[in-house]
């Protein structure tokens, strides 16, 4: 995947040059994974740049920090303004990916992270193109199980969680697949390394509940809303692995991946091996909604200029 960078980063309340936005080797997060992150997309049309569901992302960011007792020092309002300021300062007029991060800085080897521990907050912009193959994803069931709430809470979007995602991704690529699907400790479908999952059976849509070790995805919520508005019933319930094989359609949702059809699982073709009608209709509406083409969903957009 190609990644590009912009000149300026928002770092602890100041705009700094890309090359100066650095950390010390003893940063706690580098050693112990003590960071929380967000992944947000902005989309552009001829008139403006729109950040998609910025408030929801920043609320999740604040909640992730709360779970780990990080003292962010910035209010929701300040964080929202910081994102807009960062995009404006870089004079971005195209779609971009926004990465807020809060991490424990110089805290030695002390594992007692408390409200008094030094937290750094940054907002970084990236150029990210297509993240998933638009023609369809060939997925496998990972032998790695998804992290679960009593071990490492998946509801916090914490840096350390992604070690689990890295292992599952490595295994899937090593075996020639595009993407992994992870089961929870009980053997039910959880999510992909960086996406939530939905299946379609007999015209109804199913997705694993929050208790299946998922991150409560904002694209997941968007897909549920759009699907309901299209007249589909969306049911949150446990999905046994085998149900994937006999689904009519499967799709993944995520800020980076957007709405990505899965065309096979473990080499078993899903539906007719192409994007299915339900996935297609949700994907199309999603693409229009994020680009301010549907007034019904414009409340999800924050205008940058
Ligand atoms: N699960 C995981 C593990 C993720 O990293 C992501 C991406 N943030 C998602 C699900 C999808 O979340 P969202 O739709 O909010 O991007």
C-alpha cells in the first residue's frame, strides 16, 4: 500500500514540521504499546473537504483514553478544532486519512500509567489510496483468535491491540490470502484485523455483537444505518464460523477499507464470487454519503473550509 505524507503535524497543541514530529527512544508506548489511536477519513468534492463522522471518532478516542486512564488534556471540542486546523494548515484539498494518537511518553519502565503520567497527543495526516481490492477480498479464517475483553479490551482502539492484528495478517498473506477473519475465544466470528464483518443470508444482514471481541466500528454503524434505510433488517448476533461458508454475501467495513466485499473464505466461493446486490447497494450509498451527495447523511460531515 502506498502512503504519502503532508508537511505539518499537530503535536501537543502546536503545528510542527513533519521532520520535527519525533519521539524519544524511551517513549513508554514504544516499549509497552501504551497508545490509543483513531483512523478517520476526509473526502473532497469540487467545493469542500468533509471529515466523515469526526465527532464519533473523537468520542471513541476519548473513550479509548478513558479505558487506559490517559489524561488527554484536550476537550472534545479542542480535538475537533485541532483536526480541522491540521487539514487547513496543510492546505489539503483532496481526500486524506487522519490519524490521531495519544501515547505515554517519558515514563521509564513504570507500568503504573495514571492520570499523572505524561501523555502526548498528535494528529497526523496521511495520503492513503485504495486499501482493499475493490473487486473483492479473498479471506481465510485465522488460526489466531481475536483478543477479548478480559485480556485486552478490543473496545479500546489501543496500539497494543494491533499485535494481534499483525499476526493474523501475516498468516493470511503467508498463505496467499488477502485478509484474515478472526474468531473470538468461543469460536464465533469476531472481526478482521482492521475491519468489522457482516454476512447476508436470505435477504437479512447479520453482524457479530460487541461481546464478540470487536472494535465498535463507526463504518459498522454507518453500514447498519444505511442498510436499515434501504429496508434491510440488520441483526447483531453470534455467527459460527461455518455460517461464513454458506453466506450469500460477506462484506467488511472500516474507515480505511470502506465497504469491501469478501468473495471467498478459505477458498470457498461466497455467492457467485462477485460483489452481491446487498453489499453493492450499501457500498454505493456509502460512497455518496461520505462525499456530501446525500443531504440525509450530511450531519455526518464536518466541513473543513
Ligand atoms: N476493527 C478493527 C480492529 C479496526 O482497527 C477497525 C478500524 N478502525 C475497525 C474494526 C473498523 O472501525 P471503523 O469503522 O471505525 O474504522
